[in-house]
C-alpha cells in the first residue's frame, strides 16, 4: 500500500503510436503521463516501437521510457516482468483490451502489479462505428467481458461511458472511476473568434472514420452555403490521401497534422464537430473551448461533457451555415461566450488538476488487495487475439505507411530519460 504520491509507481503500456500525439488517445497518454510525473507519481512508459514515434520528442518528457522491438514487446514477458520489478512498479496500465489479456494477466501474476484499464471508449461501440463486421464486434464483446474479469480498475473519460463499460465488461461501480482528459493551458492559449478571418475549422485524425464522416458532412452541407461569402475551411489532422484528393480545393484545405495548434486557432472564426457517434470524450472540443472558439457540435460529439452551455449544440448540420452567419452578426455575444468557455476549461479540464485526480484514484486502488490472476492464465490461452480495432483501421488505411524508423538495424531494447536515448543491441 502507498500513502504518499511519491511512492506510487505506474507502468503505462503503449503498443501503437505515441509522440507526436496527433489523436485524442495519444494526447492523453502524453500529457497525463507528463503531469502525473510532475505531481510526484513515478511514470515509466513501456513502448512497443513500430517506428511511428519520434524518440527525440520522448526524450524531452520528464518520465522514463523503455522501447522494445514490437515482437519482443508482446512476447518476451519475462523480460518485461524483470523491468517491472526493477522499477518497483505498483500498477500496470493499458489502453487497449487485447494487451490486457495477452500481456497484462501474466505480467500482473508474475509481479503482483495491479492492472488498470484506461478506457478511452467502449470498444465494441467503436468497432461498430468504424465498420467492423458483426463477427468482429461479437468477438470484441467476449474480450470486453474477459478483460473486465481480470482487471483491478477501469478509468474512463465520461459519465456516459461508465454504465456502458460496467455492462459490457461486467464490473462493479467501485471498480470504475471517471476522469476526463484535459488541456495544457500554458500551451493552448486563448484567442477568441477571429471574425475577420472567416475561417471554419475541423480538427481530428481523419483516418478515424467518424472524423472522416464529419469532414464529408461539412463539405456537403456547410461549405456550399458559405464558400461564395468568402469563407475558407481548414481540415486539420492526419489525413488519408484518398480523402484529400476527393475534397481538396482552394477554400477547402487539408493541412495535415499541425504541431502548434495556436497557429490555426488564432485565425479561426468557428470550430465544428458534427460527429455522429458518442463514445469517449473528444479532446478537439476541449481544445476549441480553451482557445475561446465558438463551437458548433452535435449532441453525440459533446456526449462526454456534462455542461454544454458554452457550446452550440445542433444535430442538423444543414443549419451550421446560418449559425456561423449569426455568430458574425452577434460578435459581442460570441466573444462573451468564448471568454466563459475558456474559464470553464480552466476550472474543469486543467491537466494539473486532472493528474491529481488520477493520482487519488491510484491511491484508492492500492488500498485494495490485487486480484489473483492465476485462475485466468488457462482461460486467456484459448483466445485468438488480433490487433485492437483502432489499429486494424489505421493499418488498413495506411496511416503510418510513410513513417520510417530512426533506429538502424536490430536492437534489444532502448531506454529514454532526461534527454538521453540509449539503444541496447
């Protein structure tokens, strides 16, 4: 048991992309890890390296990171267990169900570490939204139930997801905590609406099908109504070439990923989120509000936010053009709303405060006995686990095709800490 924050050590397992963080999940991994470390929680990242991560950027972070060739990351659990013991890790945390079963159970049994599932969405709902087959969704539901039986605790992002996760993963209320994502208020500055720029923004990973659908909806229903009035539209985020080729024009522009979002936010008149599925909490909404941008979104897009009075909620995307025109006509009201939105984010979604909340959840977990995983070892051996649904979609669409590893030749593992990168051959 741990009575002080500095005594808590957490190993966070990341098998996909990490930094730079161009999606909501990786944004949370990076910033929550950073702020937990600053709050006195020892964070150690265990990263299955696929060549999708910038090691120099990781080296700037305050936490320690181990990187492994992807085969060793998933298969050499004895070595990972030895590092968990060496680092005196109390909690091992995952954000995908499959590695909880394939790695987490054995690692927990070998080391005595608690298993925490950071659940960014209800996985079976996500799979449906990206077009998974009925058989695939059915298999994911089995994985959800099995993972629920072996984990010690779930951290989810919204009160909307909590009852769904309790149902799909069959866990009791005292084993689920709701802790939202946040905003780095020093990095994300307040700008307010730039009325003169007449620029409409959508932000998101466009390899993710609900975001791609949102872009199509904007193009069909909002862009035609405003393009003759001097408006331009910016689609910001990782983008499949086929989507860009189909919709790119002078006034409907795909920027690709943007490292510093302030560059985009300071020239934005209104920000959109016409999302049609409702699992998780969208960091794009938090970033929009932090920048003081007028936000027009569907009820699905804001389902993870309890107080939506700073957002214009409208499910009929065909009405967005008129709403944007009204924003320009009522500039004083729009500006007042933007100031209130920033204050709302400062009060409720500051990463520093969120990290302290997560640390308190860890302390609560450590007061309970760790689950004995021995009886599940034989059960999990019967599973034929594929990759997580989001990773299947990303690879199918070629999201990481053009990324190249910076590590030449074979390596055993690597250690990144305090600005230094050490690769062990």
